[in-house]
C-alpha cells in the first residue's frame, strides 16, 4: 500500500467512480515505482462496482494520464502504473 499515492488519488479532479477505482489501485501500489496488479475481479469486489463500470473507469483514468495499463503476457496479468504526480514532495 502506498499512503502517498492514496493521498494523491484523493486530490484528483475526477468523477466519484473514477476516484474510487483510483484509490483502490493506489491501495495496492508499491512505494518504489507505484505499480500494482490487482485483478479486475478483485477491484470489483473492493469497490462494489460492476465489472463494466470498473473497466470504464480505468479506461477514463488511462485517458486522463493518471494510470498506465500494461498487459504482462508472462504473468498473464495487467500491471497498472499510477502516474502524473510528484509523490516525492513533502506535501503528502
């Protein structure tokens, strides 16, 4: 869990659905490179949103430059990179 990224996620000007998904991703992000790889099913359970809604929210976050999504074929999973924030500053 990255407390810095959760704090960053709360500050983003996005819809409530997008913010919930972004916070869920941030809750899984590591502190070194702010990556995470929760399954879509896990995000659905964590957010109590339907699968299609979570997927659309992730698409919008990608479009806004807050998240990068990469399919890792070797692990057969998706890796999410939380981007767009200076999380090294002292304001977090």
